[in-house]
């Protein structure tokens, strides 16, 4: 949410092999599970992951598809095959539709989003 890359997974930082990575929010206080390679701490409640796989040419497309089919994202409880924790309260996201009659709509949205950013 702060618009900077807070970690990297890939050839330059973690090598070319497969791995298991836990992305943890700012309030997570757990221990790194044994079968997780690294805990990546995010400073906000929102994170964006961008996956890229190098394509060396048209003949490499099937290899890229094979590699991409191995990517997965799941909750910690699913990964560890444990019961899920109690669900968090629902978040009442505000509408982002234009509000021409409210010149302060941007600030209303900003105030909502800032509650998820830790100072």
C-alpha cells in the first residue's frame, strides 16, 4: 500500500528453485513454519503480488506454462492443513464511484484506507 517493493522472490534473491513463502501482515506474531522458506513481512494489511516467468522464445512456451501451473496461493491454515482461524469481521469497503456532489469524496476514501496502514 506504500507503493514500494517490500521484498522479492526470484533468481536474484532466492534462486531458481521452488519455495514456500509466507506473506504476513503487520499484526502477525506467529512462528515460521518448518516447511516455509521465508516469512515476508508487509507493513500494511494490503499487498499485491506480481508473478513473472521468463519466456526464452516461442519454443519455451510449454515450459513456461508448466512452471506457472505450479504457482499457488493459499492461507497458512490450508498450507499447514490446520483448521482455519475465526473469520475476521467483514470490511465495509466504500464505493469508489464518482461522487460529483461530494467534493471531499477523495478524503473520505483516504480516511478509510489509512486505517489499514500502520505508522
